[in-house]
C-alpha cells in the first residue's frame, strides 16, 4: 500500500494552501504541512515523505538539497527552468504534481473504486461508529467489517482508518459518502 505524506512550500500562503487542498484530493496523497519559509518547511520535514517546493522561494535550491539529505523526496515546481531531478511546470495539472510526489501511487496502487458495501462501512466509520456497531447496523459479522476495512484501505491507498476517513472527508466535503 503506497501513501505519501507531503508538504507544500510556496512563498504565498494562499497559493500553498490551494495547492495542498488540491493535492489532498489525489489518491495516495495525505497533506501534512504547508510552509511559506525555509524554517516552516524544515519543521515539516521529519513527518512527511515528499515536499513540493516552488522555485520562487528564495532559498529553494538549498532547502531542496537539505530535505533530500534528510530522506524526503523533493519536487520543484514553477516555470523558471530549475534543474531539479524531479520538476513539474506550473502549466501542468495537479495530477502531474501528485505523480511526481508519489510515483508508486501513479503506477497503479490505490485509487480503485469502492463497492457499495465498502462505501456503507466507510460512511458508518466516518460517523464514529466502532466496528462492532457497524456490524450490528449492517447485519454482518465484526470480522466481515474488518475485511471490508482492509479492502477499503488497499483501494484508497491509505494505511489506516483515520487516513481513509480523512480522504473521504477531503474528497466529499463532509462525512457522507
């Protein structure tokens, strides 16, 4: 199962938050940081797998090198012609940026559609029901609920229940699937 936690770094907060919101809707991406300065970006580095850095940030190259040294995948974005290993033009789609940040997801893991029963289970879990209560509500065994949840995680490309619920909330704007 391939999930990437990412941070977005852009000198303008509103732009960074917009890009982060768009990335959060992509399969296999969980946004865990938005930064407008090098210091803020370094604060995100220990908890994310990948960082998208706009090349207009004054210290973008040095920051990218430092984050790479710390083990993060770094993707530069912009149109200034930076010579980064992973680079996406701002003329590209948000999907292109997501693919650059999480190539394993782009190669087909995660993002498959949920069955109607899986959507029911996830909807009830998102409403805060524990597994046994979901089982009683749907008239199935708790073990079957756990199997549905495992399939949900695999299809969404997420590691756990919290990430699955987060994905649904971000994609749908609320707890109803």
